[in-house]
C-alpha cells in the first residue's frame, strides 16, 4: 500500500490475498498494469451489459409487437362478428316487419273482409248505379 508519509509504494494486494513487498519504485508498473487490467474488465463488463440489455429489449420489443398484432386481429374479428350479427338481426327484423304488413291483408282476405281497393270499386259501382237510377227516374217522370 501507499505510505502516506513517504508517498511511496510499499506493497500491493493481489487477488489471492497474498501480499508482495516490492522495493521502492519497482511496483509502480505492476500497479498501473493491474489498474489498466481492472479498467479493461470493467469496460468489457459494461459493454456486455449494454449488449445483453439490447438483446433483451429487442426480444421484449418483438414480443410486444406480436402481442399487439394478436390483439389487433382479435379486435378486428370481434368487430366483424358484431357487425355481421347486427346486419343479420336488422335483416331478420326487416323481413319480419315486411311479412307482418302482409299478414293482416291475408287474414282479412280469408275472412272475406274487403280492403281499400275493394271499397273503392264498390263505391264506384254505387256511383254508377246511382247515376243509372237517376236517369231512369227522369225517364219515368216524363
């Protein structure tokens, strides 16, 4: 370690926790190499962390895109199904409504109850007969 009073290097602690004593000045190169080695290891670890994070983020991004595509497909399918069912219900309602208007006419026909056109023909015949009757009455008066 560095002696604070003399500002010289007296010993260096190694990885295996053994101490090596260096004569003054000879350990400085070893210490610089060790510091550079540690700095390189730290730099490599940082680059590895960044690369690993990038890989994981890319995997997560792909997973999120896939999930989004699945949700979009499901939404489109459900929307199409909803509109198809709505269309079919509207069509069935329209058919039932239009058949409902035909139904009373058929019932009235079966019961021999006249409809508007029958009533109009009858009114026209009554008018024609009224005119003939008026004509006959005029002839009898003469």
